[in-house]
């Protein structure tokens, strides 16, 4: 379960998370705004950044068996922070701009009876906290216009009556690596199915010992969420929504490369976009409370990754250099240093290729002039590789990769290093690269619908262990939206292949949406 790491927790070296991820290592806190609290999503390219709140949650049947059962003095945990973002009850006009329209049904009469408003009159609602963010109730729905049905990239979600337990997890010694924190938690779960005070089983020699402190913070039930969805409560139970969202993201987190609220893998599709960078396809996923009900919003995403290849090949392609025998100019060296800084590589000259290095910079001197001290003797890097590994370095006029700190650097020749797979390219893309991403990301509505359904089939939410534990049931069919819209000048309906209908909005026209309601594809009624 992950969210973007926040500031580090002072003193105890633990990780206090709320709502967006977990596993320890630093206090994780998010702004709770922006995309994290937006409505749905229908498309676009991932450009990074997310505000999320970390934390660890587990579901338990009322009075039944639980997962995390930490013993602690009652009253020591802090109360959950109220949701900081706006309610997900948004104007329908905004919702329609964020859904992928795949197919419309037949038009109905120009006027029809609107469904009962989802939100009750403001006078019938209970009082809320003065600190809560409350929006006025919607007065109702319009009836003028034509009626149509469209499939949207939302999947209806049903919840069981369960209680979610929110835990604060602190890991010492502190680790800033999210992957390591997750590994520690998984190992703890494997060793101890029940969390009890006392020593862990004795490990093998050379293993590092971590202390994990688990404290219960809050209990979250489904009652407030159901009251909110029924329009009998104005305050959005954001902590509950985030806990459920984390549960649905836990399985993909272990299978794919996660960035913000999206997941990527080469198996979804990939292609080179130039300068040592490739585009990976993936999908965006977010649990959303809408005025039509609780739904899982899924859509196709695409973003840039470093291509897994030898660092020397990346450097030649990135700098557009054909002759690798000449010395690198300072301008090219600084450009390459900026592109490589922060990425992880593995050295091929070592027997143990499980050791990864994080690049911190490039040396200012070429490899043939680089010297270091070895047991009081000055040795060149070229001589060291020849003597220690029987390896003759070729590109001695190029600088060397540097890992570690400036006081204790580790020098790595580019020709013996390979860029690890699954690292996002966060630099600004050039025009050619942007066109390459758009070419891979853009799809016709029918193909986009097919891709989304393939993703849900691969994720198999029905048999997802974590979804079952939390009592979450996700339908495997796209939800239907019933729309009532008005056609003004410049708005046409155009029939395409495979009986698709796409509403085309010309520059001189406007579409006014009057009504929107979601239908459960399973036939059990409205969501």
C-alpha cells in the first residue's frame, strides 16, 4: 500500500501514514487536494506528482477474526484527521468531461421525468462540524432534452458491513526506501500472523534487525459512508474512502510499477520514443464516491521510462554521439550528468548482481586519469579493473559514474553498468517524445473499452484476497450512464463503425447536460 512519501518523522524513525499507503519509514502526509481528490479520469498521460496520505489498514468482521491485532494502551492513538478535500459530489457537467464515452443507447423523448435527487434537502441533514468542508445540496435535475445511455469507465462497487482498523506503523532503524519498508512489513506478516509483544524468531547470521511498532489509531465503519452516499450526511468520510482505495491497490502494487495513482508494466504495451527513453502503457485506478454511487474509475495511462540497457548505449543515444573514442565535452558531460543522476544501475563485473547503485553524479576527469587510494597506494581505476577483474576498460576518455557520497565515492565505469528496468523518466520530454507517447496512448473508444476490460480481467478483483478481506465487490462490466442532454447549434451525433456513437462538439456549439444517473450492469438497480 503506497503513497508518495512525505517528510520524515523525527526522533522515532517511524512511519506514520494516513490514508494513502503504508509500510513505515517516515511520516507520510499528503495535501489531500488535486488529483487525489478529483472526480474520475478518462484519459491522459501521466506526468507524476500525487498528494496522498500513507497508512496501514486492515478489515475485520464485527466481532470476528482480525488481521492486525496490536496490543496497546487504549487512548494512545491519535484521532483520524477529517477529510481535507472537497466532497466528490460534483456537478454532472464536470463528471461528463472525465469519463470515456464508448457507446450511447437510443434517444428518448425530449422531456422525461428526472430521478429523485441523490442528495436530500439541506434541512433534513444532521449538523456537521464547523471545521468540515460542506457544499450546498443540489436542488434537483432538469428534464428538458434528449435521453441517451452511454458506457463509462466506471465499475460499480458494493461494500459489506465491516469495520476497518487503521494502524500507525513505525520502523526503526528508519528507512527512506519505500520498497524496503514494504519488504519489512511482508516479512513481519510471514513470520508473525498475530502481532504480539516479544522477540521475533532468530534469523540467520548477517541479517539486519528492525523493530516494528504497530499502534491502533482509529476504527472506520461503513455506516458514515453509506449515510453520505444516501444523502443523509454532508461530511465525506474521506478516511474510509482512502482505506478502501488502499485495499484495492495493494495487489497491483506488488505486480506492477506504481506511479502516483497509476500502474505500469511492459506487458500492457511499450515502445521506444527516442533518446534512450521508452513509453510504457498502464492504467489509472481510483475509488470514487459519486452522486451515482461508489465506483472504481479505471482508465488507460502512459508515461516515459528509462530503457533498460547498458549506460554507455544510453549515453551515446541521449547525446547523439557516434564516435565514443573521443573525449566528452564539458557541456555534454553536464547534460549527461543531469540525465543520469538519481537512477539505479547494476554492475556487470561483479559476481553478485543483486547489488544496486544509485548514481549521484559523474566525475570531472576522464576514466584514464581517475585515481584513488587503496591501502595507502595510489591506483588508477583502469589498473584496478585489469588487476582485480581481468577486465580491460575501453572507453577511457569518458567520465566515470559516481555512487555514494563525495567523501566516500564509488566509481563505476559506464561500460560495466546497466540501467535497471522500471525507472520513470521525469525529465522534460522533447516534441518527438511527446508525440511518441500520444501515439501509444490514444485509442478509439471501442479499443479503449477493450483495453480497460482486459485490465480488470487481469486484476481479477472478484478473487482479490485484499478486496475480499475488506468486503469489497467490484463488478466486471462497465457501468451505464443515463444522460439527458440538450443539443444546441453546432452539436452533431455521428455514427461510426461497430455502432459507436460519439457526440462531437464543434467550436460554435455547446452541450448542456441535464441529468445523469448510473445503472448497475448486473441488473440489481441503480448504484
